C-alpha cells in the first residue's frame, strides 16, 4: 500500500496530528485496509452519516468492529481540513487491520473535480474484462487500482467500465454507471457492485423526478440501443458519458441526464446548507 494520493502536509493517525510523512510507516502489505473517501464542501463532509455507516459495515465484514465513534471521526475530519487550510477537498479515512491491531488514518486525498466543459460535453469511457473482488467491502486493492489506471491511460479514457465474463457492464473502476432509454434509467443490481453512496442518492433523485429505475446488467452489445449514459461518484457527482469504446452517446444533450444532474446538484446544495452549522 502506498500513500501517493496524499496531498496534505498534515495527517491524523489514531487521533494524533502528525506530518504527512508519518503515513509511510504504514505502507506494509500486511494490513487489510478498509476506507472511505469523503468530499468536503464548504467545510461540510458530504453525506457523512452514510460514509460512516459504510465504513463500519466494511470493517465488520472483516470480522472486526470499528473502534472510533461517529462524532469522534467527524471531529477529526474537521480538524484535518483546518490543519491543511482546506474547506473544499476530499478526505480519505483508512482503517488498517492486522491481527488485533486497528489503526485509524486520515489524510487529504488527491482529488479532481471535473470542469464545466466536461459536464457540458461528456467524457470518454472504455471497457475492460475485470471484476472487483469483494464488491460489498470498500477495501484497498493495489493491483486492481493499478490495472484501472493502466487501462485508462492506455485508452485516454476518463473512466474504465468493468465487464464480466458474460460481456455485461457492472460498474466503473471508480464509479457507478447508469444508462438512459426514454423515461427509464438502468443501473446494475447491488450484488454485482460496490454500492456507491452517490449512486443511491442519484436513484432517489431519479424516482423523485418520475423516472423508472430498473436494476439490471447491460451488455456491451446493447450500448447503441440507449439514448445516454452517465457516471456517478464522490468527486464527479453525475457525469455524462460522450463515448464508450466506439459507441457515441452524446449524453450531455439528453434531457433525462440533464434533469438528474440538476436534481442531484440541488440535493447537495440543500445538504450543505442544512449541515453547515454542524461543522
């Protein structure tokens, strides 16, 4: 495990404020690492309760119990942002597990927030035959991460879509994916994917807007049958897809995609406004 995605000068380890170089002590491969990446907007951790619940669940699935409380972790996140003088960023929370040892690490995670131009035009995706191991647990997998990065760079792609042995698209390497046909919106069933927190809120937005959400796997050969597709994730919100391999979708022009994007952005704004006094 490496900490090359850290961009802060300070980190917090087991509640103690340290120089970011202290993270390197924990790069040994002996650790099982559960984690969450939480987006901070105006000092507010977005959908914090959901992230804490998923972190607790991931740790429990390794037959351990998370030792830090929800309030303690939130306090540390706020402290970390202050130490690094950042109000808008991503914080990575890691729980390292080895035998009976449990270590809590927090650092500022490298982030990329797409430009308005990318939202307006859509992004390029490619596919690869690859499966995420233990999709129900948000766990560090160095070889998986390296393969996603390699394929993305090789294809000059914004995101890599995972394809199973039956040529069905399951999810993005770092995101979830939705497909649009008329007033129906399709996404993979939960058992095949890492259930993104953004994904669930997007589904809620779709239903509220009157779209029918259908959970089913979409085959690569079916792509040309759809009007649009979009990705969802912590840093990207809802991002229209322009092309998948050779299939052009021009999703940014699709009215359903536009409505979902606006609906989700409104949800975020309301959340930040409603939680700004809890910082």
